């Protein structure tokens, strides 16, 4: 493989083990509507990682409650969700190997965060966890991930094939492959892999360097 010029990371489930925290918050938000709706909403959340929460709330309200949310109503739910989870995400465990990889390689290769978490919230969490200095740039939502990736590649003059994206959701896979970016999926032991057969996957980031050609790797 050629030298990797940059790595794009999703955040939740790739840098920090925050999926359980966010799934539980989503469960609590739909609990007033009954267990059937809770199951539907949680299933949607689990299988749509990497999608901005505004779209998640609109989808769940429309399909499971028969309600059309306005943009303002969806934003209010998103803000409430953020208030519920931010401190917990700051305090949760990191994905094994993630910080070690950043400490070893962030000075050698530009690393980026591309997340569906609202941008201001994402940047606060990164600062509070002491992770911000490891990243050349960080991008939350909006815009969406394909737009972010397109903009970074154009601004830096990189070809997609010269970069790598690490994500744990199908939205990450689709955003990367749309731009010819090599994709590595982070999988969870408790969740079936969402990625097509043949996709390179890892359980944690302690082995990420083995799948890359970056300065300092064999």
C-alpha cells in the first residue's frame, strides 16, 4: 500500500466508547411512548450510527409515532439529548488503542475527526477529554460527512485513495467509499458488523497501525 497522507476518524464508537451512553439516552427520550416505540427507536439508533441526531428524531417520530417534527422541534430534542449525554461522553472509556495511536502518530500524519455529533458539542468534548491537540481539524454536524470529506480532500489536494477513514457505521463506510477513501471498520463484539463482506475491520485501535503505511510503521 502507498503512504497514507491522512486519517479521518468517526468519534463515537471509534475514539470513545460512548454508544451505550447514547443508546440509553435515546431510550429514555422515547420511554414515555411505551416499550414498543422504545424498541423501534433503539433499533433504529443502533443500526444508523454515523447519522446526525436531527434526522434520527425526525425518522423515529414520523415512522413510530406518526408525527412530523418541525426543524425547531427536532433541534429542541437534539439539544436536550446533548445535555443528557455530554458529561457522560466526557467521562466514558476511550476505545482501546485510540489514544495510544494518536500519541504515537498524530505528529507524523494529519488526523481528523468527522462526526455526526453537533459541531460545538463535539469540540467541547474533545477539549474536555484532552484530545483536541491530536487532531489537525475536527468536524461535527452540519455539514454531513460526505461534504466534509470532499472539502478536506479538495483543500489539501489529496486523492481519496491516499487517505483512510475509520468508522463504525454504514454511514461512515458510504461517505468514505463515495470519495474513494480506503475504509477500515471498527466493529463491536455485541453488534453484528454492518459492513459489506470483504471490508477490513478491527476490534480496537491497538492494531490500526498494522493496516496502514505511515511513518514509524513497519
